[in-house]
C-alpha cells in the first residue's frame, strides 16, 4: 500500500502546505499543535525512502499529558519533559468532550417550557375562536320580503325505435326480432402440445478479483496511507439452453346473434318557465303515445331587505313554504355574514 506525505496549514500565520511530519511552521516557526487538521493534497508526494516509510509506520504522534509537547509515535518518553507516553493523547483519538452544562433542578425547566407553550397555544386558539365567532355570530333583525321568483323546467322525452344487434343472453327486454344467425362470438386459445426450442441467455460469471483504491487513511503523524479492497471481476457469458414451448390453436366459439328493433325513451328538449311573482306554472307541453314529460325541476327564492338596504336571498325547501310569505311582509330573522340562518314564520307587526 502506498504511503503519501500530507500537509497542514499554520493557524498562526496562515502559511499553507507545511510538510505533514514537520512539528513547526516553516514560515513563522509556531508549533504544529495537537488539533491542527492534516490533509492530503492532490499532488501529494509518495514516500519511497525506506527510513521515512519506517517513520510513517511507527504509529500516530501523541501529545504529552504534562507539558503538551508534540511527540512522534516511536517516542516512549516526551522529548520536552521526559514524561512517559502513558496518559498521553494519540493524535487520532477523538478530542475530549466539553464539560457538561449544569443540570437544572428536576422538572423546573420542562415545566416552564411546557407552561409557555400551553399559554401560547391557548392564546392562539382563543383569538381564532373569537374571530370565527365574530364572523359567524348570528344576529336578530327584521327583514322585508320585497321579491319573489320561481323557476320550473321539464325534460321532455320521445319514444323512438332503434335497430340493433345483440348476442343471446345479452338482449334487452321488449325487442322485436328481425333475424337471427349463428356467428363466431369469440375465439379461444387451446394448448395442443409442446415443442423444444433453443434460446440464448446471458449470465454474469466471476473470472477473478482486482484491487481497487477506495480511499486514504490518516496515519496520525503527517502521512496518509492508500486504502485498497479486493473486488470481484465479472464477465458476461452468452449460453444456450433448451426450453419447452407450448403450442396453441384458436378455436371459434359460436353463439346466436340477433338483429332486432327496440323502443326507447330519449331526451328531446328542455322546456323552461320562470317568473318574478307568486303564480308559478309549468311549461306548456302536450303528452301523447310517443311523447311524455321526464324529469321535473322546480326552484323558489325570496329576496329580503333589511333596514340598512342590504339584501338577502332565501330558498324555501317547498312551494308551500314559499307561498307562506307575502310581498311586503316583515319577518323576524337570524342572519350572519354568510346570509340568512332562519326566518321565523311569525310576522312582526309594523
């Protein structure tokens, strides 16, 4: 595995790419320090000298626990104060955890946060409910009925004769058969046997392994080591095999097909009538043997006006309810910004 020389940037003067193994900055002479970040430049030099390779493999540098001196991994004692390597911190060891923050008395912080959240949520809900109530709150007022309208419509239908075809078991009611015949309704596929057939397929076959560089490893002393792994090598191989293929034939299925006539009611025209009075009527329409009234639709509305001139539209559920109001009548009502909520039948005296 190849070993390469890393680099570091001086935190004091900013000089870039000091040699990784150097303990002091080549620009200002400041010590490298235990926490400076090592990195591997793209054009990093590969270490080939045997003595330098031995130095790189000696292990990560370590920091003296007594004087903070930066020592090579091969040193059993600190070169600054002579203390042993025992208790020193390896350059590859994670930095010590910061002191834990003081823990408040059990439950006090949680209660304060929870209380604050509850107060904020309650205030938001209260404002929302108040706004909704103000918009939707009902209020009583006196309305005057000053407009009536009715709308009625009839969908007319006509009986018409159609000539159609259909298969036995699928015919509508009330048909008059004109002719019938046996015909192919559909075809079914029936397997009659099998036959052998050669087919080709592709298969991935392992032919060996290859070493692939997958990254680098920080050796903790200014050097980096290339990391490799063995990966399998595959080759696509085309092969043949014999398979059994089914043989099918199509067999017709016969049914009786009918040609017939049938009468059907179809929508023809929508007749409409409307008026701004209390005399509703249906559109004029003459029924006959081949003409009839289909769906009937009716709608009744009343326009009310309050003392401020604002108008409201009310749709009674039935014609009888609509007729129970009279033009110019004054009625007690509950309204909001959405319209009329309820109109009391008891008329208010002028």
